[in-house]
């Protein structure tokens, strides 16, 4: 990403990076040289849902404004974003606490735990379905892909239906997606997950598909 940012800067092209999954999975994800960077803090940094980070490089801060005209609207970034209407600031206030909790456990330790648990979950679910684990060149530390049997979740509508069925019938919440007509299930892991939960997912998925 730093290389892409350098090329964009040479050509005078502003670059915005959507680092939705980066906080908590990567070290210093906003330090990539982009003009603008956004990333969700509720995914892997354990902040409340809807909490995110927004970083702006120095030369752009004077012209960035919040979407709501409220207290401090005339202030430059980041002060203009501090008090916007009646937004609930709980997420902003608690995000440092969740980051401190994970940091206290050790970020590298957390990532190693999550990667190993995601690998285990992938293996358990693949074994239950009789499919081979999907291998990608540079997998996200806390996530793995499980190919679903051919003909399963081959469309967006079918993938959504399967995801809802897993919640309603098996009590499991996980992402189901489709790519080129093939369905995939995303296995994720965090420090609060346990191996037995993936075994429950494997049994529930097999029952839903039977």
C-alpha cells in the first residue's frame, strides 16, 4: 500500500484507503502514506459496533469537514468531528479501553491465537462438509475461507438465505458469500472464541444443508 501511495502522490492523485479489517489485525495500518484512511474499530479492535477511525494527512486537514453542521463545525480536522449533533460518543470513549485490553494481552499473541483458531475452525468445518480448505497467498490473520459444496450458495440471494438459516436453526452467526458462482463461508476468530464453537458451527451447517 505504501508503494501505491507513493505513486499516487507523484502523480498528484489523492488516495483514500478503506482499511475496514485492518485495525487490530495489522500494526500501524494508517501509516501507509495515504491522504485519507478509514478503518473499522468494531471488527478486530473490539470497540462498539459503528466505531471507526479516520486519518487525514496534514495538507488536507484544513478542508475536511464533518457531515453534520454542529458545534465546532468551523474548526479544522479533527476538532470539527468531536461534537456532531446528537451522535452517541460511547464508541469513541470506549475504543481506547478495548485497544488497551487487547494490547495488554499482547497484540502479537492475540494475532497468533486468532490465526491458529481460524485455521482450526476452517479444518473442522471443511471436514464436516467434505471440502478442501481454500488457500490464498496472503490470508488475513483472523479469517479463513471454507468452500461450500458445489451448488450451495451460488448466488447472493442463496448465500444470504444460508446465512440467515444458520442463525435461526443452528444459532451460529458467520458470513456466507459467493464468488463466480461458488459459495464460501468465512470463519473468523477472536480471543473470546473457543474451539468448541467451530464444532457447533460444523454440525449446524451440515444439518442445515442436509
